[in-house]
C-alpha cells in the first residue's frame, strides 16, 4: 500500500526518467540551472545495477558502538515506509558503518522496492547480487550499524553527498552515477533531457555514416 506520508510524482515522469542515462540527465540539469543535483561519490555496488523512482528519505545519526539501542536501527521501518517502485534514500552522513545488508535487500526486493541509495555503508554484496536488488552506496564494508546508528526521521528532506533530496524527488542511478530530479522541476528537466537524448541518437547514426566527432560536436551541442 502507498505510504500517505510519501509524496509521489506522476508515474509518467518516473517512466520517462527511467529511459534516460544519468549523463544525459546531468546535462539537462545543467541546462536547467540545477548544477548541484548530481550525486558524485555514491556508486553502484555491482555492475549492472540501475533504477529510477521517487525517494523515500531516511535521516540517520551515527555514533560509536553502544551509543544506541538495537531498536534504534529500524531498518524494517525504512522498508515499511516504501512502496512498490520507490527508492529508499538514506542520509548517514557518509559514515563507515553498514545500514543495510542482504536480508534487508531480499525483504525490499520482495516488496517491490526499486532500489537503495545510501550516503554511508552497506554490506553483504554477494546477497545483493543474488537477490538482484540494486544498491548504490558510498562504502561497502562488513561493520554493522546496529548499536552505532539511529534512524531519526523518515520522509523529511535529507542531504545525500551534498545534494538535498526531498521525499518524492525522482532518483535516477546507473553505472555512471546518480542524479536527483526535484519534483517541481522534473518535467522541465525531462523535456530538456529527452531532446538531448534524441540528439545523441542522431549523432550516433551520423558518426556511423561517416561524420567526424568534431563535426558531430559542432552539429549537436549536447554530446
């Protein structure tokens, strides 16, 4: 069931975003004046992972082992807050501890969650691959976040690698990286990105037909 606390963009916008590369979207963000919406330091934990969907945001606090209770970890609450097609986006301030592992990946996959983006750590890479659950994170490491992390809030604006992500913003991630499309500007950015994508495809055909790269760059300004 859809969580009423999570605003969501129209499904048509998410579908359009899912068909575009992050490089194309980054160019469109630049053209739209949204220069700071590229998530630079968080990457796919395994080749082939990609997703697009509205963000369910999570704010965490990190401390030393024993600073928090086991009940503060609340990974289940993150999954409970997400619906089919959502992206769980976790602000863990870049902490070198794991907030997510293999069993959480399976539970989220079975619920239909589209993926996870963590400004922090995750673990159990082999299980993530086995369960085919797309994860993007700053760190892959075995150290548990239990007793070290506390989930403070869900569905509030967070900061992921310097990028402000609000609930419902569209997150797109692929092998190159990740971007955030603010809900109120998403359609505008997608209009530009789709034009750039058409130019890219036309440029490919022109290159195959004998156009030089210099000529293609002059003809198609966005490549």
